[in-house]
């Protein structure tokens, strides 16, 4: 069984640029969630995609957007990068069963540095 | 709103010492509770979970019991190893779509 994978591993951008991060969900999982983890802090929820639709969103501005594809892989796009966007971006997949007990499995993350 | 509070770190222990990392939560209802671990330079790994009150989650010698009365989910291990050095996060799902809310994390350093 293949786990959650993310690409790229590391990325360096400058302020104002745009970035796309990618995530492949674990086999059999149809839900993908994205989190931002600033240095020394816990992850913060950005949004979630379920069957190609945004299913929930955290307190992030609209310049954070996403997509989910028919194979359940996902992209996170960030426009007009700011210095504070420097963080580890984590993708997690899960398979909702209708119960509030679904476990999320995380990928290794993409480290984004904005200069 | 829902929240998770963890004891502040870092926690520094000698090998084979007993570990406790405190976690308390505020939540509507009785959500599942999780402990995740993050090793240096890596993503999060699920360490253990409990899905209802009085459940005990366990994995790799770590244990945590879901205490509804004290709204706590403290992580324990009887004898830590150097390889347990990592950051530990307590978390709970919130909202209809089960977004995870994390504590700030507790860094554990185990010395030989």
C-alpha cells in the first residue's frame, strides 16, 4: 500500500511569486486535507477536498487555493507569496466512513521558503 | 471553539526514564483523540488514537487513555529511548469535515 506522497520536497520562491504543491493520496482514500506548519508550531488547517470539491476551509485568505483530481491527488496553489508563507506544507489523506473517527495520514511535507 | 492544550517543552529525559506529556482538550461532544509524532525533518506520523471515552490507545510502547471526566489524553511511555526524540502533537477532529486541531507540540529530547 502506497502512502501519501508530496512534491517537491523543498522549494525557494521570492515574494509575489506563485507556487504549486502536489500531493498523492494513500491508495483508497478520497479525501485530502492541507495544513500549514510554521516553524515551532502545530499544523494549521488550510482546506479539505472530497471528491474534487472543497469540503471545508480554515482561516486562510483566497490566495490559497486548491484542486483535487479524479484520481484524488491534489494541488495547493498559493498566489502573491508573502514572507509569512514560509512553512512546511503538509498533505493528509483519509477515507470518510460517515463517522467522526476518520484517521488522517500525512505525507512528508513540502518545505517552502519565501525570500 | 474546540481546542487542544499541551504541556510546554522541551522535555529532556535520560534513556529508560518514564515519560508523560500532558494534553487537555475542549470540544463539543466526544471526538476521537490522536497523538502524532514528528521526527526531525519529517512529516507527521500517527502514533496512536482513541475513539471513545475510557479507550486506551497504544503503539510502540506509548499509551494514552481518553479521560472524559478530566478532558485529558496524556501520553505515557514507561522507558524512553534515544530514538523517541521527536516532537509530539495531540490532536482532535473538529467541524463536520473533521479538520484536525493540533496542540502546539511538545519536543522530547532523550539522552543516553
